[in-house]
């Protein structure tokens, strides 16, 4: 960024203990664990960054390392809520917020663990059930938390650490799992857009339970939330079904492309011997688990979403494995 505001990015998943070195202006801090779930990179400038991971659910701790040199020095290890899933860091690098599925053993409500990086002091903030993602507004006035099982978004006042609003997504899709927020590099957080990737796909217009099992029955949804009012745009961004790029030996369903169980076309039956070119296979975006915005939105107004496409209409043998 050319201004004073940082960019925050979420990436990948690591399976072994490791750390990554980034340049820094004065002092580098790494937060790392043995079994990584999520990574967050905090960048105050091109030379000051933070590498953050959280530990596996059986060992809910976060370790902080001084990485001024290439020899990592462990500063402290702190306890978080149960099963930490996502991390966001304040623009000034003073605090980290960690979304955790549980607060303590036997409780169903999730928490966001606030970590003061200079002291290691932690505080748990109660949110919804099974929070999966957390982001901070560009000027650090709000913290947004995606509560998957509650199907809500908690809004936390960053000055008081109190939940001020609970947003209810108005869409047929369910379980918010990933968040991304815009940054227009001004001093206001009331003119941004929060993007919410919904994990499970929604039925397409006109489709009902009578159309289940078809490759075009559902569509992925990404929601837009206006940060000035913290309300959901009534029209979600729909990720439509598309050709999967391979074909199967016919359809297990008699009719495909129906609406409320009616219409559609008589699908090709499987053949013997098999013909792997007879039935083009479609899939719909489902299980949306990550979203990232392009760092130059004026020139590239794009968001990138990761998910697992669903293609329920078999059979299981295709022309390409």
C-alpha cells in the first residue's frame, strides 16, 4: 500500500513445524505452532511483516518468536481458546485476534482470543458457535468474526472488545467460513465492504428438494456487507455451476435440469461397454473456505475464492481421474 494502512492476507496450510523469514524495519515477530491451521501475514510496509499461525485443536497455544535475526528466539507461549482457526493482526502490530471454536471444555460458544503481543496477555471474547474466520477493518475500529454453526457475523468494537452487532446473513447458503474486507486507504471504516464466503451452497432460483442430486441444483454465494451500517446486501454474488471439464458414462438420474421436479431433459443412461464421452459433467461451487481480494482493486476489482465443487450426479467412473 502507498498509504499508512497495512494489508492483511490469509494463505494456505502447513503440515510440519516451520517458520518463514520476512524483512523488517526494526523487530520481527513470528507466531508459530507445531501443527499449523491458518497463516496470517501482517505488513506495515514492504519491510515489516508478521508471520502468524495457530496450533492444532488438541494443543490450543500460540508461540511468539523474536525474529530480528535468522536465529529464532522464542519470546513466549500463550494459551488460546480451544481449536483456534483464524488470526488477524492489528495494523500497528500491537494485538492479534484469534478465532477459536471453543472457550473452555464443555462449552458450545466460541471465543476470539485477544493477544497483546508486547506482554503476552490474553483475553477471551465470547462470540457465536464455531467461529472460523476473523478480520479487522483497515483503521482498526471493528473486528468481524464469522460464526459458522451460528450462521452469524459478530461485530466487535475494537476499542472496548465488546460485541456490538450480530449480523444474520439473508441467503439460502449457510455457514460463513471466510472473510475479506476492502481497504480504500482513507481514515474511515464506514466506506468499506466486507465479503463473506458461505461454506454450503444455496439452491438456485426455482430449485426445490425435488431437484436434489443434480449437478446444477445449487450455486455458491459470497455476501457483501456494508460497513457503514453492518447490513447485508440483499443480492448475493452467485457462483454459478460450470462444466467440470470431463465426461462420465451417462447419468444416474433419468432427468436433469428440472425445476421443482418438472421439465428438464431425458439424460443419457450409462452404457456397456462404457463411453466416457457421452455425458458432460457439471459441478457447482460448494464448501467455500477461503477468499482474498486483489491488492489493487481499482485496476483489478476481483476476489478469489477457494472451495470444493460438488457434482452429485454420478457415476463415479470418468474419462479422467
